[in-house]
C-alpha cells in the first residue's frame, strides 16, 4: 500500500497515521461499548486520496462512522460526537470560547437582535455557566447533522458556524425569556430533547428577524384581480420567513363565468394557481428550505375537476402546479350525497358568494337554494372517486372536513366567525377573513422522553406542558409578523399549537402494538393530560395577563370546553371541574392550545418517531437537503440482540424485505406483531386512535394514512370511515412506488433455496422487483 | 419459441404473460422531466471543489449519450428478434423511457452548462473524451456484432443475439450505468445536487427494470433452448464483463484523477467488480472477482425512502390506480 499524506490547516503535510485516527475516534467512544474505532479508522483511510486535507479527513471519518449505523446503531451516536467535535473546532477557530462570546460575535455580524444581545451581555456569567458540556452526547447523528447544516447561525461571508448546538438552544431560550432563570429552565428542557419548538422558532428566536410562527392560514382572495395579486404578495412575504401557508381559492369564479368589467369569460382558477405555484417556488426560505403552500377548495366549485388534476404528471404543463399541495375542504352534505349515490351541483361562487362563510345547517340550506343556479351537475360518487384517484396517484388532495372543523372549534362561538381552511399540514384550524390571516406557532413534546418501561411520568409530562405553553404564548408578543393581516389576527386570538411526537417510541417502550386496546387508551389518556394541563396553564396566564381580546367570541366564554363539544366524559373529572370554575372566573389567555403537527424535522433532531405516527419501516433512509441517512429501529435492534438474533443473515433478510420483520421466521410472533410497520398495520386502527384522542385536541392532527398498493375501492372505504369517525382533517395518503430499483447490495439469492412462503412474502412486499423471485 | 424469426402478432392466448406484467408495471411508474426540479443544483455546482466539478462534468458528458446508445440497440437489434408481441410491448415502453432519460440529461446539460461551446463539447464527448470514447467503442462493437443479422436462423445466430442482449443488460445498463449511479449517489449522500439525484433515481428505477426484463428474456430462452448455454458461452460472457469492468475502471480513473474524498479509485474498482459478480450470479455463472461492495452509500439505495416533503418531492407515488368507489373494502 502506498503512503498516504494529508495537508494540515497550516499548509504542512504529514503521513496519514491509522493510530492517530483511532485515538481521535476513541476519545468519543465513552459508553458506546459496541463500536470499533479501528474499523472506523481503516475504512476512513480506504476512502481517502493522497493529498487530502485534514478537514476532509475529519469529515470522512464522520461519514464513515455514520455508514456503519445499519450494522450497529451505536455508530449513530459516535458519528454525532465526531461531528460535534468538528463543529466545536469551527466555532472556537473564530475566537469564540463561550456562549456570551458567540452571541456578541454573531451580533457584530448582524445576526442577533439587539434585545437578545443585551440580555445575554447583562447575564453573561450565569448563562455561560448554564451550558451543559455533555448536552451534545444526547444527539443521534441525523439530528445533529440537521442542526449543524441548517439551524446553527453562520457567518454571513465565511459561512462558518458561529454557535455550537448547545449555544444555539440557549440562544433560542434567551430570545424568549425575561430572566436568566427562565432562560436556563427552558434551555434545559430543550437540551434534554423532551420538548422542541417548531423550526421557525428554532431558526429565528433571538435573531434580528423573529418570525417564529409555523403556519399561516390565508382566506381566499375576493373575487377580483386586485385581491388575487395582493394574496400573491402576502404569500411571498409569509413564505420568506419560513412560514408554511394554507390558502383557500374558493371565492374565485370558475372557468366560463362572466367578467362584467370587460364582458369576457373567466379562464377559471387554474391559471391563477399556476402563478401562485411559480411564486411559491421562487421564494427560498433563507436557503434552508423551499417555500411551500397548500391550496384549499370546496368541492362545489365549478373548477374542482381541473383542480384535482393540478398535480398529475401528465398533460399540459401550463395546467399543472408541481409545487402546490392540494386539499379538499368538504362539507358533510357532499359526503352524505356520496353515500346516498346522489347528484352533486357545481355552483359558481359569483352566483353564491355566501357559501364559503357558512357551515352546518346554514350551509346545507344555502347550498340547496343555490343548486338551481348550478353550472353543472355530476354524480357525487364520480367526483368522490376522482378525489380518491388523485390521493392514490399523487398522495395529494387531502380530505379535510369543513363542518366538523367548524362545529368542534372554540373560535366559532360567535356568528360570522368561520374557519375557511386548514393549513399546510392539516393540523391547524383557525378562523380568518379577508383582513385577518390566522397564525399559529407550534412546539412538540417528545413523549418518548417521558416514558420508561414502568409507564408515563405524568408529573414530568405536566411540567413540560406548563413550560411549553408559557413559551408558546410568549412567541405571540415577540413575533415579527410578515403581513398586516397576520399581525391583525394573532394578538386577538392568541392561538398556539402544542403537539406531540414520539408516540411510537412510547408504544415500543411499553411493548404496546399500535392497534392494541392498550395503545389506544394510553394515547387518549396522554392527550387528555396534555390538553387539560395546557388549559390550566392558559387559565393561569389569563389570571395574570387577562384573557385574549376575542375571548368573548369563543365557546369557552359560554362555558363550553372542547370535550363538551364532542360530548365525551373526560377521565380526570375533578381537575376538569376545577378548571371550569377558573375559566368561568378569569377566562383563557389562548383561544386554541393543541395541534399535532407532523414534526418531520424536530423529531429528527430529538431522535424520536414523528408525531403520532407508526414507524414507516424498521430500516429506512431519510432524504433531506443535508443528504441521505440510514435510520434503524433501535428498539428492534435491542430486542433482537437480547435474543441473540441480531446477526448478519437476519439483517440481510430485513433489508431484503425493505425493513419488514414479518417474513423473518426466527423472530417470535409477539415481537413481529410489535414491530409491524405503517404498511402492515390496519389503517382502521390509525383512524380509531386519532378519533379517540380528538376530543382533547382543540385544533386538529396531521394524520397520514398508509397503503402500499391503493385501489379506489380501499381508499374510498377508508376515507368514508374517517369522516364517519368524526375526524376533522386527514393528511397525505402514503403509497409505495409500483416498481423499485433493484437492490444493489443484498446478495442474490439462488432461486432454488427460496421456499414458497418466502417467495410469497417477498412478492407481496415488493411486487416485481425482488431478486429472490426471479 | 421466443427467438424464432418472425413478427408474431397474436396476444391471445398470451405465451409470455410475465412480459405483459412488466409492461403494465412500467406504466405505473411514469415520470416526466418537468417534475425534476434542478434549481438548487446550480448553487451546489459552484460549491464543488475542482476535483468534484471535474467528476460531474465527465459524468454528465457520459449521460448525454449513454441512453441514446441503449435506445439505438433496442430499435436496431432487440425489437427485431424478441418475437413476442407482449415482449415487444415492453420494449416499446422501454424505448419511451429511454427517450425520457435522454430528454432529462439534455435538460440537465442545458441547465448545468450555460456556455454553448462547452455544451457542444459535452455532447461530443464520445469523440473528444478518451475515457468515454472507449466505453462507446465497446458498445458499438456489440451493436455491430449482430447488426447484419436479419433473422436468427442458426444456433450461432441465436448465441450472437444472446450475447448482445446480455451485453446491454449486464455490461451497459448493468455496469456502466451502475457505475455512473454510484457517483451520483455519492454526491447525494453528501447532500449535493438533489436535482441530478432525484432524476437519476427515477432513471435508475427504470434501468433496473430494463435489466430485469432482459434477464427474464435470457431465462425464457434458457428454458426453451437450454443447449445454447454452454461452457463457451459462459467464457464469452465472462470475457465481455471483464472487458466492461476495465472500460469502466479507466473511466473511473479519469473521473477521480484529482482526488475525491470518500471515493477512492481502489474502492470504485471493488464496487465495479462486485456489481459484475452480481450480474454473473443472475446468469448462474460463478463469480470472477469475489469483491465486496465498499460503498455504504449504495446500501442507502436499497432501503425505503422517506422524504420530508418540505424539502423534496416524494418520488414514491403510483400512476395507474384502478377500481371503483365502494364503502366496504378492507383497509
């Protein structure tokens, strides 16, 4: 083997020494008893070229450690630690040795807001001492990689990071705190990964642009050109500062409707949505992610059929919007007619402008009256079938239910207040209007961090909720509002969205299969605890600061709390009774408190499963802007190791089956049952769990449904069931590609050794592509 | 028999329903060039080191002509001799897919290489760049080997045809393209060039299906005419693959000549040998190299993807869903 040399930062070159790399890796091994530093070192060298830089060597050793995760999950922590050391070196290399120095340096670069900079300067010693030196040891690799690539502040020119991961969390806490004690308490909660605010807060808290809200719900433009172009402008501004946008388009007249001003006929909504599509794609959210929006339309709109084709990948491209998400905002009357196999009228909004503002009986009446002006009549079932096809083919065209969303909302207590749509991720339901854009800031509790094999630590959970609600509420006052309509709404209603992630972690820890009775009870009980504690905290805030200004317009002001709207009997009767009398006396600080967001990114940072979702696979990869990352179910690995089953052949089988353990004969039945994936669970169970917890969610939940090979029959049955179960909203229908790339790294199984059972399992799992079957 | 000369037009009774199934599955995975968003790639390109830029420019130059060559062989040789209307349905579909790939890489080069003169040079890579020219010569040699054959009359004709088929499946789609994919996935594993990676991911999905179809044809012929597959044939296949590995290895030497961290030439050779052994395994031939795959980022391609929709378009959806509205299906 030829001698390999590396170039050091000072320009000198030296011979690569395997022992030196081994020692550098060993430093970080600590409690990781299954990792082999020599293996990382030799693999690193084999990928190196002669004359590489030491920075390249460091990066390669991180990458190399990360690539071993599929065999041994402990390499994830090792890679994270190597990365933390790399980041640390980068920060210190700029002369930053403490948290307060990092803030001062970043403030000089124009990154930190004056208020936060002054707060930190005033309390420098206390805050510097609060930094947890071992905080980074808790991260998994994917989480820390995400943090390092996208969350840490960077020098505007050199692009070097100017804060370490722990400085970042402390900076986020300081941006929302009034005293150092408060900041340190909030920092410790986040650093423990038991709770994280949503990405906009993690990006922007403490900076010069404190836009910390995740969601904006923009009402449909009025049916006129000026209003439409005002909305484009508003969407661009909201999107620029990391917000996700929901926007309705229901008020805009359809194709063929008369335009009086010019005596011409309208081209309908599609060309306008095409413009919106381009606008959304053009806005880059600070280089961190692309803008994103979801358009809502009610199914009586005359352009509904063209709307459902917007995401098709065939047909005329000028009538396709590749960047917009689509959602149906469905009145119950439509579903009733689908069930009854009745006719459905498409009505131009210019002929019935009142329809978007009505729900329930008032809508049904007005709709029936407007039917005589119908532009077209279709069979309700045909249109429903078309919706199902869009869902199955594109995953888009989400089913969200207008009547349940309005009927079961605290904000619709006064006449004239209507929820016109949900948001980009279908978990936010808030009233809005032409001059009020609803806003919500979010955060999610990592349930996994509140559970041990003995059960849920309820007091810890309550404590987390209390802290979370206070800081979510705080955002409302500190927030920078990118549009006047957003600034008009949020202080009036003060809604927040406290969510949940890591439900699957809790189920694994407690060994509850996702579709078991025990799982449903636990999930409902947890949700009740979160909601009740959140309401108690909001009542406490109201006692200090007063109710939110629109409180008199809410149902709570009439003594109706969310579970009452559902007509359910909560389990903790005494606490609910006490809460009721407090609310009757001093009201609530927030009109809405709970929403379960998808948590895609923050769950990665916290190293837990996303929100309320079952695991998608025991072995999968995440693709993000940072690259691709192998993720493995560490609960399964632990279980198999304890049984002596974590062997190369079994790993190979799991990989061959795309992360399923159902075909692995050596694994006992109860273990297989526990470790089923989202594709293997009955979807009815997911809907039942969601419906059971719904009375304790005053907004909604981002509920994905999964079907490997969807058919119109299955999908239409499933969504009818979801509607009947009373869900307010659903999210993506996830399916799998019809064919897939042939696996390149699993061994080619000789045809003769495949038993009939294996072949069957295999072809069910991945039709047409499994090499074992050929 | 499948390779009997002629133009069979009879779909019923269907002799090779597995070919028809492949045709239908392929249709479910239709994608179009417009769906691939290349906008973030331009920013990435300027971030690459000179060594990585060299790698990318060579790579796209290969892609610029690679799929066209495959399409030509399909039309000039394969379609003619696979005498089954359902098999030809699949090949027609494959031809469409090759066209989409050509269009994708055309669009990619137009985007990546704004300078017109440089762009012309990239498209002329087959003539100008020796490491690509050598791969092209290998392909042309095998296209030409049966170009004069109008009908597969003799045993020798059939064996010549099979070698051409195996060459395109195992060496060109199965090795040259798999080599190229490795570079793309290497970049993707570093979070670079998402547009190139997502388009290539779809190309890769299609190509692996083309390869599977070709091996399906080989297996079908093997069942019908087992005596065509003898020791001499085996030797010819091995020689051909060995030559392909050398072609691809000299291409790798060119791509990696400036040093790319995480992708050494030695590792690339092991990867190619590993892939070659896999092709032999499918053909029930003993491995030649016994090399292991050194690239962990290729293992990433074998597991389910889960995209964060905020960041990337999910490529996992289905086209061609069937059925009617009912309310009592199990779900």
